[in-house]
C-alpha cells in the first residue's frame, strides 16, 4: 500500500448503524454491537471513501495523503 | 402631483390596478367565480410591469407559490372564492407562522361547498378569522365600492408588508361585479410600505429572521441577497430554527396574536355616516353598506336620527369604534349577508344594554334597504 | 477548497434521523455537490416539506424555506419565478413529494420550472410510524397495511417522465458516487430536474418486511438495481421488482421562466 490513509470515527455522531463496516469493499472496518466501528485492517484500505460517503451520520472521515 | 386616471370598471378590475399600484408583481391562483376577472386582469397586466402570472393546479399550491415568491422578494397576491378560500387555509397558516406577507382577495359567494356559485354572500367572515388552525390573528379588509377596491388594495399590501403577514381582502360578488367610476391615483412612493430590511451593517452572525420581543416583526430580507434567510412553518426561534420547547411555543403563539391585536389602532379603519347625533345605529361592512346607507337616508327623511358605522377593517375587529356606538345608542342593527357572523362579534362588546338586532339575507340576492328597515320595525 | 461542511450547520449534528436511515447519505451528497460546484450559498434556496427528509433544512447553511406537507414544489415554484437567478433545490420524501404532493409534482414537471427536486423514497411514511405511501410496493407490510398492501405503487421516475420532466434520474443510498453525479447533473440542468434516491428505512419498512438491518437493506437495493442502459435491453417481466438507476431522461426543453420572460420583454411598459 503506497498511500497513507487515516480513518477517523466521531463517537459523538456515530449511531452504530453498521453500514460502513458491512459495505466496505475491502472489509477494513469492524464493528461490535454497542461500539463505534474501528479500522481493524487499515492496510487493506484503498481510500475509496465509500464508508465516509455512505455514513448517514457524518461520523467517518477518511484522509488520504 | 400624482398621476390619476378615471375609469368605469368592475370592482375586480380595480383590485388588479390597485395591486399593481401597490407594487405587486406576482400572482398565483386558480380561477373561480366570482373572482376570475382578477386572475384574467393579473394575467394581462403583470407581464406588462415585469411581473409574473401563473395559474396553479389548485388553491393549495397557489397559496404556497405566493409565499415562495414573496420570500424571493416579490409582493404577491391571489384571488379566490369560497371553496378556493377553504383550500388556501393550510398555507395561509404557513404564511402566518412563517411571517411571509401576501394578499388574498376573497370574492365571497354563497356557500357552503359549491353553494350558489355565482351569487353573493358575506359568509366567510368567521372563516377569515378562524379558518386557520391554531391560535393566531389576522388582518382583513372589506370594500364597499369600486373605489375601495383600488384604494384598499394598496392599504392591504402596505399592512401585509408592515406586519409581515398575509392580509385578507374580503370583498364579495356584488362589489366584485359592480361597475362604477373610480379615480385611480397613482400612489406616491411615500405611501407605499415595503417590508423593513436589515441594516447594511448587520452581519450574518447578528442577523435574526425572527423577533418575538416586541409587537413588530423582524426585518425580512429576500432569499438570494447578502444575508441567508430561513423561514419555517414549524415553531421556531429567532434564527428560524426548529424550537419546540414549551416556553418557545407559548412565546410564538402570543406574539403571532399580539403583533396584530396590540396594533389594532394602527390597523383598523372605520367610516361613520350620520353617526354624530344618531339614536339608531347600523354596524355593517362590504356590499351591505350600500343598502344600509340608503336605509339611513330613508330614516333621516322620516326624522329618525339614524347613522351607520362601516367596518372597513373587519379583522382585527374595530372594538373601540363598535363600543363607542353601542355605548351611545339604544338600538343597533347589524345588516349582513350571512346569518349573523358580525352580529355575534358586536354582541361580544355589548356591555351597555344596547338592543342588537340582526338583519340577515342569505338567499344570494343583495340585501335591500327595505329589508333592513323592516327588521328595525319588527322589533 | 470548499467541502460539504462549508454548506452545513455542522454543530447541529448528530441529526434527528434513525440509525441506518439513508437520508443523511443524501444530505452529505447534496452538500458535497454544492462544494464541487463551488456555489455561493447565498444563491441557493432550499424548499423542503414535511416528513423525515423534509428535515434536511435543519442542517444546511443556505437559504431555507420549510413549508407544509406536500407543498414544497408549489412553494418552490413561487421562489423560482420570484427570483429566476436562484438555484432552487427541493427535498421531499415519497409521501411528501408523490403522495400528498403528487399533483404538484406532475404540474411542476409539466411546466418545466427551473429547479432540482430530490425525492428520498423509503417506501413508507417514516416520520409518523411507517404507514403506507404512494410508493409502498404491493404486498408489503406497513403499519397501516398489516395484511399486505393491495395497492399498485407509483414509479416516481416514470410518473415524472410522463408528466414532461426534462431531467429524470434515479440512484440509491448504496451508490453515493452515482447519486452525486446525478444530483450535480440535475443542478446544472436548466428546467425541472428530478432525482429519486432509494433509501432504507430500517426502523419501519425494513422491520415490518423483515429486510434486516440498514446494511442488508442497502445490499438488497443494490442487488435490485439495474443500470438504465442494461434495463433498456430487458423485458417488462425481467424488470419486475428491479430498480432502474442512472440518468433516465435528459432533454433540452425551454423552462417556464425563459418562456415567460419573452412575454415580459414583449409586453413590458415599465421600461
């Protein structure tokens, strides 16, 4: 992976709907019941930002450097 | 010297001329008898003054479009009658709550429902006041001549702009289709009230589209200008943001009523006819004024001291003027083309033991002086 | 460079919508399109109605007119004709835009008023507890069709097209990239543009119809999606239950005000 990617999740805004983790094309995110998602496999992230765009709660920000 | 022209036209025609003279440049409506001449006149005249006429799919959408155009900075108006007026109530409420000025001309006809569609009545008086759900107040004017249709149209727009609220113009089929000579004086710019604008130094951070602290509305910039504008039919705070807390709901409810009721002296217009020494008084409005004046003349000729109070403003009710009459005379007759909608209001103020007699006609024919006098004699 | 945050009242978040509701996905797309187009926020006016998606105005830092249920397009017609220079955007749900407001939709499309209408279709009245709307699919369960819905549902895009809309597009909350492209296309289109976006209502419709969680509902809408190019090669039977996505109609047709302006220019006496 050549890009440096950072995925941040706002605990304040996240409603833990599970969309980001379930629909990530590279299965980067994990979400346990009662918790906000975590980027468990960040090394697999391709920086497509779909998790950010699909987050209904403006809780995810993807930074691709 | 203001420009003036003399015309021999119908009340409905004079309304169009008055609206345009007041600066109205947008009409959205749905044709309905006996108001359609206003739509036809607006369709013809508005583009000639750079304005827009649009015929909407119904009166619900017409009312909504009026508010949209007004928010975009255009003075807007529509005309309707009974069934259409009923359909407008929903977004009339939106205009009241959002505080968006516009003027609705209701050319009253016999009802309910389709009723006798082309026949006159004055039976929308209570709908004008209470047709919108929820507590609020309203401004409503009522003309008794073609001249009034021109002059009071200008007054209606001025009141709408000043108080940032929809104003009702409760005319009727008789006045709407009455042809008489009218002198249309082009108003001087000083006679036209345009909605107050925020000061040039007001920043977005300081700007508030609503104010509830006095009995006057906040300045109202149009959308598309220097300041972002926000309106809503939901109970809102000063920023125009959703504010459903109990204290705010109560505050907004009181404000919407107070901004009209506490300015009643500025808003209301009445006219007196032979009232000074009257012992018998008539209190009336709209087309019934014409027959009542003749009734007064007949009584005067017989030596009876009769007089008339004309309510040019019917909402808010000119309480002071009505009380002044009730406290002075022994008998008050209320002629109207409904079953006593105004009479009920007059009785509310009757703390003076005055005899209040109703003179009602509801058969779709203009009330006559004789009918009014007969009611007086029966009692 | 501007971002979607520049067009939002970001401190109002978290928003009112349920977990998994797709409305927030459209909201982000709308604000992102404003940023992409580098619009001056003073030139944009949003008119919204009543319903879950009508609450979009709460979170946008632009001119906003929040109106009555179903009447957003009618009010927006007034805004668009009152100031033809404005970018007028209208946000509605399926109940607001096509059920109580269906008459305004077809007439606004027919007149070709220059505005962009975005309808979030979640197949039910979410805000009031999941009752059926004009787009609720036949046989599905809602709180007011407990024995299965017997009515035929509207196809919003076909309805708009038949009414004469000059730009019609459909996307899903699953596909925000396509959604943004189509919303931008609608904003740039002169005339009436309608973008229908399929969104999940996991709280009501999804629960009543056992469609799982929000992500499951979004996967389902993706499985049902057929790009319009492919759909054109399919039969009506093959398209049963599918969601045709993409740019469905894009026609050059003079908008209402452009036509009316010719009348004004010909008749104007004030000049």
